[in-house]
C-alpha cells in the first residue's frame, strides 16, 4: 500500500535526505522544510520504500502538497527509529557555551579575587549567598552583567573581573517562603555601584515590591563608581532610583541589611535605611569614604577611622553586632524567621525555662536592681530571643522573640541603667521598635519598670520634649496586639509611654504583685505633696519619721492590688503565670 507524505505547511524545501527507491524506517528524516525562518523536519510515517519524490530543493511547496510516496512494508518487517537514531545525544553547542560563560562569574574562575578575600578572613559574595540558601533554591537575576567599561577594558576580561557587575541578586526559597537576596561583591571594583549594578538592584527591588518579598542585603562596598565610560548620556547620575526604591519598601516588606568590611557612601545609605541592621566586628560604616572626605577639604583619614563598629553600635546605627560574616548570615536568617508567616515550631512542642524562677526574679528590696534580660529569656521560648541595639538607649531593652512559637516584640525597662528612667536615646529606640513591630504584624509586649522620663536641664538640651513625645505618637498608632506587664515601678509619663499612652491602652494590662503605681516616684510625690507638713517639723528625726510614714502610705495606695481594685489595671498575676497568660492572650 502506498502512503503519501504531505507538507504540514507552506514553505521552501531546503534539504532532501533520501533518494528514490531507498528503504526507510518509521521516523526517519526525509526532508527539511523552511517556513517563517523556522526549519521543520519531515519524517516517515511508516517503514517502506520511497516510490516517488515530488519535491525539489529550493522549491516552494504549498500546504498539504505531496512530498513523497512510500510503499509501506508489512508490520513484521517494519521498525521504528528511537530518538537516538535520528539525533545526536550530545548537548546543543550553545548549552556548553552558556555553561562556560556562567563559570566565568563564579569563584572557581575568580581564584585571585577569592584568595584575596580569604587572606583578609572574609568570605566571597557567593560564599555569603550560599550561607543564605542552596543553589537549587536560588534563581539569579542578571548574572551575565559586566561593568559598563567595554570601551576601556577587554570584554572577555570584564566577564571575570567585573562579574555580575559587583552585585548578586535573585529570589530564594527560605523556610518555604520566597525572599529577595542582594549580595554586594567587594571583589569587583571595591564593591562600587555602577550603571548596570544599579539596574540590577532596581529590578530585584521592584520584584520584591510587586510580590511583597522580604529582602536580605549584604551592603559591603565603596559607594558610587564614576568610571563607567560606556554610558555617555549620564552626567550627574542623580536620576538613579535605587535609594528611593529601597526606602520605598519601608513598611511594606522587612528589609535586613548586613555590613562587613568597608561600607561607604551609597552602600552605607542602603545599610542605614534597612529595618534591621547587622554588622560584623570588622565593619566600618560611613556616609562618605576617605576620598570624599579629603575631597571636601575635611582632612585625610584611613578607612578604618570612619564609622568603626564600636561607634556605630553605641549610636544605634547597628541593631545587632555579629562576630563575622558566617555569624551575620545566621543572624539574618534568624531575624527573617520572625517576620515569616508560620511559626518555626508547632504550638505546644516548644521548650521554655522553669517559670517558677520568675517568682524570685525581683529582690525584696524595691530599690535593688535585677537582670531584666533574664526575665525576658525565661518568658520566651528557649534560644528564641534576639536583642536589638543593646549598646544604645540602654535603659530600654528591645528584643524579638517567641512565646509558644509565635513571633513577638518585647520592650522592657532596664533598672541597671539610669534606674530604668527613659532618656532621649531610649525613647527613640522604643519608638522605632514599636513602629517596626507594628509595620510587620508582630504583637508587642511591654515589661514596665520605670520611674518615668529622665529629667534635668542637661537632658533638655537633647530635645527631650519633642523626642520623648514620639513614644506617645507611635503608641497611639499601634494596630497590632499590645500587652503590658508591670514588673515593679510604673510612674509618671514614662510609664504611660511604656503602656502606649495609659494603663487602658494595652489590650490587657497586667501587673506582678510587686507592681507600684503613681503619677511620679513615691519619694518625689511625698516631698512635693507634703512639703508644708514636712517643713513644719524642725526636728530631723521627727521629719524623717513623718516622711517614712507618708511614703509607706503612698506605697500602700499605689500597690498593684489597690490599683487593680479601682480598675486602673486589668489583673494582678503570679509571676510564674506570666508566660501562660501571655500565651492565652496571643492565641488568635
């Protein structure tokens, strides 16, 4: 029986692969037809002998026109070609070329740059990337970019020397959720920000905004790069949108920045604008590097003179100080987990310290200090607490943590610093922390033990009136669940600020039995409110006895149970019940 092989579409015959009378097998190539610049294989529908060839090379053929006639063989003698019979098993040549090109951007081809980083005790950008996610969980953007310097450097050389134009960007799957990653590469032109570097950064930030993805960014680098000669239509470079795009993500997605080595100018600006900042012990962070400072006529400085870690941690620029890049990467992942939707552990399976320890956490003497961080650690799940800005605004402790697997924010007064009084730095620290938690849906727990705001003429020179009032402004805008536990002192405006504005502002205001409340510190209240009575007593011993009696009266009136009896707070609880109570309140 004769079978006709017809053209599947209109085209031109560019090759004939068989001859008249040739025996062919099913699937064998007969001809190649070209249409719309695409070549189509014409294959045998059955095994047999070519009995007619109705096509000529370079001839135009209409759709459905007969190309070949094949006298079909019997089923017993017919065979079918496998794919290996009709095509090569070798990869396409362009795949091999692609793999070679990709290799040029990796550490294996950049051994000199890699070894230089290692000699300083630092890791390469790709090693930092690998600490955040596995290669299988990362889709890179713009890996083949090079510096815009093809006019001054060999293009082949740029593929390695300016790999990825000094910035690795992409999307990773971390803890089952997509995250945008940005790793600046100091081994490429000192990590400077070039034309394509900024384009890559802008692209990944746009993707993060579109998909509401958190961002982890390693910021090491020396700022803007003036030597990209290929771009001739840019004069000032001030049209660059990267900094605005990064800042525009504020309140939209969590942004975690990691600094190591030198972070100057634009790189420092990116670092400082992040929601959480992590820096290694070997970090220097400044809004200008040595060249810019000297160019401005402000003197000559070494890079290590500018923004060392002890300065930037004490002034609040750095939230968390890491030992090295490895530690910083692990901290970044830990911080990210607080902002991810699902708890790390299933409720009911987490571990915590013995809550009975809280019953003896406070000394009997109400004037003695105690370790509030130990209380925080006891309340939270084991190893779940991360403190932010510990060297700044020390009279308030701010932490991220978990209770029964649920991520929370905790702020607490530290009576070992200024007696727990809230100074300007502590107030700004607390306001920023409450804003962070509110932006990203973290419930806030306030542990209050403060005599109030810091006072005195010297403190007013720091703008205390306006800056401390920020705590009230932020507290009034909190929309996340907010709970308060009064540990001991709850006095004056400072205590109200710790409670979001008043004892009725939290969804539940609790107190330990050691709680004491008042419009101001007890001693001050007695001296101010009973000044005439005290001055009327001339005998020092009698005056002291009267003062002690009045103070005891004030203390009794301000005790937690008495304040609860007139409904100024919601409940007084045994300290060992605190975690269980908060777990109940946080359960949504």
